[in-house]
C-alpha cells in the first residue's frame, strides 16, 4: 500500500547446505525435503502471494532463481558436480517458471535466471578447497567467476520494460559454463 502495489517479485531465496551436494546413494530424505521446501515450495508460495497484487495492477514481472545444473563433470567437486537433489530442485523451479509464464500471460511475465559460479567466500563459508574453485573457473569459457552485480543487473533487465517481450525464459548468466558441461 505504501508504494502503490507490487510490480516485481525476485525469488532469490535458496538453501545452501553441504547435505544437498552429495551423491545419490548418500541423499538424506530429510535434506531432500528441506531443499524442496525452500527452493520449490518457497518459490511457489511467494508467487502465490504476489500474483493477486499484480493482477490488481494489470501486470508485473516475476524473476525466479534457478541454477546451472546437471552439467558438472567432477562428483568430488561441489562447485563442478551435478548433485542429484540440487539439480532436481532447480529443475522443478525451471519447469514451474515456464508453466507459470504460460498461465499468467499476457499480463504477468515470469522468467528465471540461472547463475553459474559467483564470487563468494567459498573456502570460509562452505569449506570448498581452492583447487575446486580453480577447476570450475578453468571449465568456464570466460575464465572467471561472475560477480554479484552482474547477476543483479540481469535480474533488473528481466524485471524492467527492456525485458518486456521476454517471458517463460531462463537466462544463463554463467560465463559460458554450460557450454562445456
């Protein structure tokens, strides 16, 4: 009410936990459920909460966060692997984005952004060894990690009038990483 309504939703919440980056045989069903609760159900619930407000304003834009997934090549490297439950959750968000875009068109646009490896405190926050990060960078055609500002600018584009003719799409902001996987 204070700002006149809801124009944009950015669904950027996601679970980051070592329990989500394990081999299939080691998946804990409780971790699977927790991941889907945050990444998939959380995305659904936020969309459900804002769509009536966007309908009242005759439009809006939703940007969901998914991920590059399924194209990692080293199961021992959390940065460059394809952890089954993480991939399944992000795949669900992709499918949800496309279906929701069809359902809400033409008034509400729905897209997703799929960031690749982004600069962070990989070692301090997740105990990721430097050689694992270096391996992922070596596989990336741009030979570097992205920076948070690049992801924010991509989200702003998708939410802006400049992205007004884009819906149901997933924008890969991954430095070309998926090209090599």
